[in-house]
């Protein structure tokens, strides 16, 4: 009788642990601040879909777009507390964790998005992915959005046109310095607050790639966009290092492989997606897009370029050189 009791207890506990296993996949909350229709939004959804297909029952990805779970002021803290497990913050938002990543915000560093990709795949680029592990952050890959354009309620053709205007910037010292170099007034502000700040006139302008301009309806509150391509908006997909290392090795390897596949796809499509959003802005008829002559663009470069020297010490001259070498 005693034996029967024990076997029943064992059977129950086995059933329990089995059902606990079956019912409890590893949950990866992926929080971000942009719309689903953007390169990052699409990447997060594709990651979710592939994990669903290939790791069903083992891992579940929950995507929270549009700052619906955390805004960009809070998401990094939330990752470190393991309240979310995956993010893809803009590279402008890492200066607290490693000053080297400020590299990506230097104005007029990359000639085009192809050069950006070359740098990201280089040894120097890849080394930045693991540069924050002592802080509890592991980078899994880069997702590019596109080069940024300047928007304002005033025509910006020469650098002096920006003087005195207030621009919303991401929380980055480099971007702050970039607008100060123009003698404009930078205002650091969360992405989710940008639309209203532009609408109410708290700020007069901003800088974004076309996909963020269109999906945030920035074009409805900005009369002009200067196609300056003056800087980069790219992301690092990051996970909480402790959480990541706690995942069984076989599952982690599959997740890494999926992420690599998604990164290739995002980076293949992001420029095209931005061009199509540019066309939608043109079609909306709300905003004039200003194309600069090479000489006009050069004038912006000259005014912004001293920012490089200001940050060279923090970033490292060798890293800057490695990035420049990707422009070929
Ligand atoms: C911004 O704050 O402008 C961007 O970082 C938003 C984003 O994630 O694309």
C-alpha cells in the first residue's frame, strides 16, 4: 500500500513537472518604441514568427511596439532588471554603458547604408557587440534603419538657417553637440513625446529617417524636410546577459541563428522601406522635401564636423578610422 502511495505521488509529480514544462516556455519580452511598419518593428515581428515556428512550446516572444511597455528613457533599466529581455535601442542611447558606441552618431561619418553594413560586419564593428557584457548587456546584432534627414517648419538650406531653432534630439551627447555646432538648441526628449512637442511648438524641428517621420506622422506637423543624410539611425539588438546565458545551449544557438537570419533580412529591406515611406510623404502633400546640391551639403558637413574632435578621446581615433575605412 505504501509503495502504491509513493508511485502515485511520483506519477503526479512527474505529470506536474511535465505540464509545468509544457506550459512554461521561456518568455522573451521584446519592447521597442517605434511602429510595427518600420524596419525595427518588422524585425521584431519576424523574430517572433520564426521563434514561434522553430521553437514552439520552448520559447515565446512577446512584442511590445510604440513604447507600449517602456519608453526609451526606461527600457534599458528594465532590461537590466530583467523586466524585459530583449530590446533594439538606437545606437545613440548607449553612451552611459560604453562611450565607444557614440561613434555611430558622428555626423557625416558614413557615406551610405552599405558602408554602415561593412563596418558593422568588420572585426571592429563586431567587437562593440560584446563591449557591454561587464554591464550585463549582450549585443546580438545590428539592425539598420537608415540615414537621417532634418525636418523643420522652416526651409533649411544653409546651416545658418537652423540657428536658434529648437530641435528634438535623442538622449545623446554627440547629437546635442551636433545641433550646438549649428548654433541651434537641442532638446533631449523621448521618442514617444516627439510628435506632440513638434505639434505644440515646444520644438521646431527634429532628425529622423523617413520611416520614423512617416510612421510618427511627423510630416503632418513639419512643413519641410531637408534630405541631408547627415547621420545614421541604427540599432543594436540586445539581451540581458544573465538571462541569455541561462537559456539552455541548444535553444540559445537556435535563437542566435534566427536572430542572424532576421538581421540579414532587416538590413536588406530597411533602405527600400525608407524610400517607400519617402514616397508616401511626397504623396501626402504636406511637406516639401528639399534636395541639397553637393556644395550645400558640404557646408553642413563643415559646420558639424568639429564634433568629431570633441568626442575622439572618448570614442578612440582607431575606431573612427576603422569606420571611415568602410567608405569605399
Ligand atoms: C529616436 O529616438 O529618434 C529613435 O531612436 C527611435 C527609434 O528607435 O527608431
